C-alpha cells in the first residue's frame, strides 16, 4: 500500500488512488485483514486542505464504519468542485452516512449531466447507480426505476459486471417494495452472482435488504427477522445501509410479538439518526419508538414523526408513518381520525407503485368502515397484481412490449400476457384506451 503514497505521480492522482483504495477496502466482502488495511490507508492519507482534506475524511469514514461506529461525512469545502470523477463518486455515495439526500441528489445529477455532455458512456453506469440510490432515498421510486433501467442497459453494453450487479441490487429493492416478486427474484440472483464473482458486498447487500422488505410486505415477520440477522452478521455486516433498515427490523419484531428482539436496533438507529440531525431519519426514529411504546406514549411519537416528515418530504417513509398511525388509531376505535391517514397512505403508495403497501392500507380502510371500490384509477390499479401494475404503468408511457420486457427482466410474451389479464380488470380493450383512465407512470 505504501507504493500509492510514494508513487511518482502528481498529488491529485495520488489522492485519487488513496481514495479508491479506501473505497475498495470497504466494499470488499468482510475478511480478517480488512480493518487493519483501512487503518493503514488512513495513516497514509496526508492531512491538508481542499481535496486532501476531503480524501482524508472519506478514508476516515470508511475506517469508522469498519470499526462499527457511526460516521457523518464532512461537507466538501469550497474549491474542490473539479475533483476527479472517482473522488466525486465516493463523496456522493458517502452522503448516505449523514442522510444528506439533497446533496447526494444534486451531486449525482451533476455527474450524470457531465457524463452525457462529455460523452463519457463508460462512466454513466457509475453515475446512474449513485443517482438511483439518491432517488430511492428521497422516495422517488419511479424515477429510481428509470435510472436503474438505463444504468443496467449501459453497464451491460460497456461490459461492467460490478456496476451491473450494483444496479441490479438497487433495482431488486425497488421490485421488492413494488411486490414484483418475479422481477425481484431475477434481479436479486443477478446481484448475488456478481457479488460472489467480484468479492464485493454492495450488490449483495442491496439484494438482502430487498429480501427483508419483500418479506415485511408479505407479513412473514419471523422470516424477515431471521434473514436480517444472517445478513447483518455475514459478509455484508459492515454495510452502512443497515442503518436505514433497522426501523424495518423494529416493525417486524413488534408485529411478530417479540419487541424485545428489536431494542438494540432501535438504540443503534437512535444514535445514528441523532448524529445526522436530519428530519428524515429522526421522523423514522419516532415512528419506530411509537411502535415500541405503550398505549400512553405511542401517539406522541407518531405526531412528532409526522411533524418531522413535513420538514423534509419523503413520500414512502411518510406514507408508512401514516399507515401505522392509522392502524393504531383504528385499534383505539378512533376510526374517523384513522381514515384520513390511511387514505393518504394508500394514495401515496399507489403513486409510488408500492402495491403490497397500498393493499395493506386499503385493508385497514375497509376495517375502518370505508368502502374501497373500483371507482377511480387508483382503485382500479389496486385490482392488478404487482407485476401487472408495473407493466401497465410502463405501457402508458408508450413503451413497446419489448422495451417493457427489457426494463422488468421479463420476456415480451410475458408482458403481453400481463396486459391481456390487466385490460379486463381496468375495463379497457387496448393500450390506446389506457389514456382515458388517467393512469400515469408515477411521480418523478
């Protein structure tokens, strides 16, 4: 490793090599010498100002994560906007640590624009992966699906299996939330395959997180908890993304009737959320506390969560808070209050294409005395299976069966079959008639 620090190259190239060394040390599957290597890279990274200080902070963050602690990446100081692409990539990815969604979105979008303007197609899959993660973190699921589709196609064309696996893992997460089980299974298998081949954990970690959310959406809480226990103690145990998954673990434990199992996850998430100072993670923390609280303290936590959601909108997280709060209100026999939250949650899930979550909200609404019928487009869409819903949302954009198949990892024949089954449910006879229903591909 010392050769990087002493290499006969200019300072900026040397810093880029040290930054990439830190990144690849962190992203490699867990191994006995990993932490020692991260510490050595940190020691070799010089102190200084500008780009030097950024690279040192990045490598210190990787070391801190591998040591098991929380980490909040520094804001890039002025004058380093022209950093090499590799350093911009790492810095953008590290924005997940302080939950800096806006910063990550801006940086990722800028990288994509630069790649397009400069014709750097070989860099596009990298930039599209960061953009898709930023969009996912911001609750922009339809946009993230578009980004992963483009990134996967480019990664295949460019012969970049590592980034194809990374994008497949992120796309598997989106498919799991949508309840598209066939698509999830194909993507998760691809992500795990690339992870094993490259001995790199990110793609596998996303596939394992996707599996957890799929099981949570199915209501298989014990299976979800056991799977997360294995994932968080396995080759991906040092992945930072588990901090975002801890509240899901809490919800599953509460619903499984074993809340004590989630106490450590709740504590760890509270430590991280507090360190960020960001309203998004803090809102989710209050939701998790509400689930764990007794009847006297739950409502206070739910209301605080909703207040924080208003300070930084994240549609999926906010809808999940409204869903569990609505469920709690219904159990308290406060059906009138419950309906407003449940209706808002169902509509948000519909817009995001999160079919299992929408169905759960619809079920709660019926239990609260609301007749959820097939009167509008949203209700009609609720009659579709998750895979049919995804196909229909893409069909209204004018995409051909072959184009839809490529995006959803299906065959054109399977796409045609899903449309054939969906048309009668929607009361239409052809693609052309979908437009009159007011169905949209989803919020961007």
